[in-house]
């Protein structure tokens, strides 16, 4: 069959990529403490142990604080960048937008070490705030891409009609443009939140003594008895990530349908 080899390769590749994720819930509900087959029995003990862990709750609180803050900051900055790049022509537009997108292609280890050196040289104490700054930096390119698509799909005549009816630039943006790009803003918030919640390298370098969820998970991998609880936590995180990306995709498609633009693909 034509194309059968390519389909088989794609299937094997996807299976190799996602098989470990599919194993998470299997071992999360396994009563055995050793991650191996055969399974010993069904239990929800590891989920109860997870919710009762004070260190885990602290790490989760820190990660949620960082993710919410960085997603809001990245989306606000992304709105400004996307609006400027799609609506106006100005000197240095290409290099400026390239600089904003640079974290997409730079290795995170390079970004992390650079931020660490700069912050320490300025005498800034490592804390949750420094992680928020780092996560805002890496989330902003994603937010800008999503919001640029939303702004590009707008009909400029709607904005011009608002000006003809006596609206100022600020009121036209608030009353006309912002509601139309709101699905893109929501998608940007959810996407940035997911990226920040799962990010490890920047949090490892910039968090100081404050644990985040990824760094806490990494620290617990040294203790075999904690592995089943980590499996339960991983199951919850995977489900949360899928839910957030599904919601983001829904709002992205809703925004495209509202503006009548052509759908060129999305998150899912």
C-alpha cells in the first residue's frame, strides 16, 4: 500500500514517544513499590500519600504561583508585541521580533546560566520572583506567536469603523479589538501556564531554596519508596496538561471561527 511504510514509521515513533506516559497511570494504581511487571494489585494509596505530603504541597503552591504570574506577564507582553508587529511598521521591526523569539531556539541551559550570572552580579537573591522572570522570558515567544495569529486574523475595517464613530485608539482597542482577540489571549494564558508548570531547568538554577514541582520530583527520584507516589503525581500532571491544552485549542478554534480566518493547525 502506498505510504504504508511512512504510516508504520509514524505509528512506531508515536508509540515510542508516548508509551512511557501511558505506563504512568498503570503503575500509579499498582500496589507494588517496584516499578515492574507483573502488577501486584489495585490501590489508591499513592494518591492519598501524595495529597498528604507537606513538602509536595509547598512545591505545588510555588509552581502554581510561578505559572499564574509568568503566564499573565508573558501574555500581557505578548499582546504588546503582537499588536505592534501586526499593526505598525517601524525601524528595526525584524530584529526586535527576532530578539523576542530568540528563547525559542536557544538551549534552556544557556538561558538559565545567563540569567543566573546576571542576577547574581546584580545582587538579586534567588527566589520565586527570579523564576517568574525566567519563565516569563521563555513563555513570551509562545504567547507572541499565538497572539500574532489572533491579531493577523482581524478585519482592519472594524477598527477603522470604530474611529469613524468617534472612538479613540484606546477605546477602540478596549471595545472592539480586545473582545475579538480574547480567545487568543485565553489560549496564550493556558499555553504559558502549562509551559511554566512543567519547566525544570530554569527553576533548578533560579529558585534558590524554594522548591518547585519539577525540582521536587527530581529530588525524590533518589528514593525508591517515593517512586510510586511520583507516578501518581505524574498521572495528575499529565491529565492537567491535556485538559489545559484542550481548553486552549477550543478557544483558539473559537477565535478563528469568530473572525472567519482559515485554520492552519493548532496545539492538538
